[in-house]
C-alpha cells in the first residue's frame, strides 16, 4: 500500500477529549476517527488491526469447537419481558419503532440466542451447543472514555454454550479459559484471570481476564502467596488497602466469562428430554471479549513517547518501507525500482508492506510518522543505502538501525516474521 494513496494520514491534532494514550495515538496516526463520545470510525489502518484481532478470536473460538453465527442487533422488547431485563440492563439503548413497537439495541444477546437454540435443537443428542458472534454492541455508558476502552458502540465477541450436565459445562468453561488466554497472548497481551462476582447473572463467580496496566480503570488484588487474582468487588472491604497480603494493580478487563446456570433456559423453557424420558434443564455459560477494547489495550501497553509499537500478529502492516528521493533523477528512479521489486518479493512471501512513497515530505517527518504508526519493522531505501547495495533495517522497539544486503533482506524479513516477539511491556 502506498502511503500517498492511503486514506487517513497522520495529524498533530489530538481530539480535545483524548484522555488516554490509545485515543491520542490512534487518532494522530490515522487509525480511528471519533464521531461522538464513545463512537469511532475505523479508518483503513485501524480496520486492519481490528480485523486481525477479530480473526485471532475467530480462530480460537473455532478451535474450541464453537460455531459462528450473526444475530440481529435490533432486539424486540418482549424478549426482555421474559427475563425481566428490560428495566434491569440500565445501559440498554431503547428505540421506538413503527406501530408503537419497542426495541433494544444489543448490549448482549442471551434473550436472542436462547430462543434460537430452543427453535433449532431437536433432541438431547444435539447438545452441547456452542455458538458465537462478532458483532457491534451498544451500551449507553454514563461516561464513555479512554478511547476504545469504553465505547458506546464497540466490537464484542460473545459466545454462549448450552449443556446437559454441570460436568460438561465445567469442562467447556475451563477450555474456554485456555482459549481466551491464547487469544490475548497472540495479540501481545499478558492477561490474568481474576475471580469476580457474577453481576446481574448469578451468585457464583465469574472470571475476568485482566491486563495489568496503569491505564486500567479496574483494580485487581493478587494474593502474594497464592498468586491468585481477585476483582476488587470480591475482596472484603476491610482488605481494600491490605498491601501486606495483596499486590494491588490497575488493570483493564479485556474479557469476562460467566456461568449462567439455568437462568435463561428456564425463562425461555429451553429443556430437552433425556434418553430416560426425564426432562433435563439446560445449563448455560456466556463468554465475552471486546476486540476493540483489546485494540486499545494493546496501544496502552505497547507504546513509547514517539508512538505505538504493534506486535507483529496485529500490526496493520508488517513492514514500513521508506524511500528517500535523491538529488539526481536517475538515482531516484533506481530507489523506486528497488522498492517496487522488494515489495513484490515481500508480498509473495505474505509480508505486508506500507510504502511511504511521498516525494514532497522530508526524511525526518517520514521517520516520525513511522514511529507514530508503529509498524514493527522499518526499512529505508536511499542513495546512501544503495551505494552499499543495502537496505536500512530497524525494528520499532530498537533504537539502532543496521544495513542489510538487498539480496538478504527478503529471507531475513521472512525469518523475522516467523518468530513471535517476547511479551515485554513498553509502558
Ligand atoms: P465493564 O465492567 O468494563 O463495563 P462489562 O463487565 O460490563 O465491562 P461484559 O458484559 O463482561 O462487560 O462484556 C464483555 C467484554 O466486552 C468486556 O470484557 C470488554 O472486553 C468488552 N466491553 C464491555 N463494555 C465495553 C465498552 N463499553 N467498550 C468497549 N468494550 C467493552
Ligand atoms: Mg465484565
């Protein structure tokens, strides 16, 4: 992709309410554009990142054995009357439709998926069922803030599972935990599992996936001895300042999984007849990840004073190629043809390149833009490098650049891409 053609360029302006690194950097680098508080457009660079995160989530959900569906976001009110949640979900956006009908915009989807499963299963042999979707959710958050971390419209992957026995549910629940941790690791985040109370759902524990970072609005309590993590709300109030027992760290909730027991299956009379003729209540679980919040969290954890530092697996492009025009036209042409053939070689090997081909822009500005955008590998082709038949190679998290021979750069880049980075925080 030629940077000169890319829609959404870097800008020095941060949004006036940019209260977080992710809001500021993603906006300045041309990844997102705020429509109104908590509502963003993903520009081409930002959409590439979001899509890669969603693809990782999708792969891990498929590996877990779940199947993808896409449910509507417009939910008729009467579904919520069956569960009593029309008034209970205080963040639901409510919409008046034609003919006096009322709708809620999807903030979660138990009221849609439970009747859906009831309609489509025929016998106990159809269980267990695990269905997920990746869909925008709407929540009328009293205070949208911190860029992608707390939006009013945001991307969510929501998975729901349906089981005949508690045992089967628990087995799936534990596998889902592993799948979640894998998602975060692949996205460059080290998440911890924290036990939390079940909120509106259940008296039992739910589990949150928390990424420790100063930018987080949650607090987790890590028991110094057992290393077990707890959400603040399950720690007795008398222990809230107890730093002898706990390491208390700020963190972002990037995922949450809940045992739902039979709350929704009972509300919608989802039951099945077992092999012995007895009716079986269906046990449910729900499992959420916010890909857009994950994107914001990656920026919070991986940035420095110059800009973002994307992990390879979710970077908008793998390589940021900069060409610097020379004084002589002949040399400039040679730089261009070298760049073009290098890009062709890279793209055949699956290496994605953003090429800063701008002619009117000075070198310093190109380097600053590359640092801000944060693509993990920067390559420069200039008169200076070509006199050595080389390309300048610099990884975004390193301070030193080095020269790599033109004939070796393709192979080295492939090798570089195949090695996942170590999980260090750049905070
Ligand atoms: P929070 O406590 O942060 O408000 P929640 O517990 O209400 O979140 P869940 O219902 O568990 O959120 O939603 C599942 C996941 O969706 C969360 O773990 C988070 O990753 C994401 N998410 C929830 N609310 C938002 C939001 N307003 N903006 C972006 N992502 C969100
Ligand atoms: Mg939650």
